[in-house]
């Protein structure tokens, strides 16, 4: 099938000297994140979202996208990575250093998808954007027959141009276009970041509720507020949303409660909150009719808003892994003690995020660091804004 992919123009490659000057985390093309191996061989973005993780990589001032290597070399690097498992490992494309649907980046996004698809891989592939998507783009996205493709559209509804220079109506239009034209791929409303007093009013929530009708599922999540982002806010006279920063995303209890109250459908016992989820992988796998590859079913308080049909799928697939197998794997990965398997998660010591995520995706079962416990109801989120956290101190 002839598509604009074959007529693309490649972005200029950075020189070896230019790459050596990048922060190591940015120069490393592949990063293992909770939602999968993240491929980022293109860096640079002009959208200037104040809360962007590019602040963490000293990349925020690089506005013009540039490539670290060719798409072919990047895909080879990804599929030969020690943590990559065909048909198992989730993949993310261009999700930390650029937007995959920028006009100059988009051909590379499509080419990477094609290269993965032509290998017969059936892995989940996530593409996250807040930029323009048209019907022609959708036709290309529908052309991939093997990969399980999901396009997540980031929409915040934040109107302060110092924080969100990109008009959220662009993302809203893209979401509707993607949903209306979806055949093989799925579309997710990625409602983020939600910040109290900034974009969590009744009108904001109602707008998201309306947009959720144009998506196969909706994820809501808070602000990733690290020291680097706080410094950017302060240097640009942007009011700090919180008095402290955190390693995990901040999603206050009161915001979550107000969202759930307005999304609640008292007459729908099958899906009392619609297709609304707290976790990205839950929404992605729901949209594809599969069990959550991150095994969140073990953290049952996360599941209290899930459609009953999805709970049944996750329950059927959720199996406590064999202790001997996990112990052997954890030791090979560098664990400093034998793991413990509970009804909620595998608890390990001495493993950083990449090997923990490999175990998690291998077994479809949560894997936690004993040194960084996941608290009840705040699973994977910061303690800021939760009454239980104050009571525990």
C-alpha cells in the first residue's frame, strides 16, 4: 500500500560531538518505563508545555527536532534490546523528547510503526500526542495489521499560556478525528495533568466527560512535579501548584473524588464510571479487549471504577507467578535478596525500574521495590494531597 511514508524526508542527524554533549539520559535512545520500552531517537519540540518532562533532560530549549540515528537503526536497537520480548513488551514511541505528530516528526513516527509492523510483531505500541491529526494520518494508522496500536491524545484544558501554550482545542479536535476514523487502532483520552484550582472545576470535568464520548477509554492523572519543573515555574513567575515536589505524580484525593462523582453513572451497573481508568495500561488494554499487561488487578482498590466485563478479563488472566521462577529471574537481574510474592505484588530489593518492569510485563503481575512502597489507594502516586498520608506520619 503506497502511503506518504515512502516519500518522507528525514530529519538531519546530530553529529557524534553534538550527541556527546547531551545529558546521558537523553542520549540513551531506549528507556524502560512502566508503560513499556520507550524509543526516543528524535529529540526537540517547539510546543513549550511548562510541565514537560523535557525539563528533566536539559532538553527544553531544543525546539527544532533532530534525530540521533535513522529509524531503521533505532528499531534494530529496540528489538535487540536485552529487555525486549516479541509480542509481550509494550512499546512507546517519541514520548519524552518530542511530539510524534509534529509535521517534521510524523513521517518518522509512521515509518517506525511500519518497521515494527513488518516484523510481524503483535506488541502493544503507544503513541502519545497533543498535536494535529487529520483523516489522512488516520488512514496510515489504520494500515498496520500486526501491532496493537493505541493513540493517546493528551488534553489538559489548561488555559494559562505560561503553562499550556498549545490550545487544548487542537487536542480535542484530534481526538474526535482519531475516534471517528478508527478501525485497527484505538484512541484514548489522556486527561492530564490535573491540578487543583487550575483545571479541575466542574466545567473542566464536564468538558472531559463530553470528550470521553469520543474515545475508546479515558485515563486521568496528575502532575509530574519534579525539582526541575518547579525551577522553571519559579523562573517564569508561574504560581507553584504545590509547596513541595515529588518523585511520583501528584493526584490529590479531593480532585479524584470530584472527578469520580461527576463521571458516576448510577444506572449503569456494568460500567458505573464508563470507560474511565486511573492507569494508562488499564485503558489501553481495555480498548483492545485484553487483560492489563501491568497486572493492576492485584491492587484491587484501583479496580473499583472498572467496567465489570474488564474485571472479568483481568481476573481470568491474573495468575500469581511461580516463586522459584521469579526468584531465579530476580537474582539474574541483580536483586539483593529473594523476592516475596503477595496477593498484590512481587516485592523485590535491589532492582531499579527497568528490571522490575521486565518482570512485571513478563508475568503480568505488579512488581514493587521494597524501599519505595505503594500505599493503599495512592498506588504509584505521591502522598501529597491525601489525608491517609498525613495520618501515617
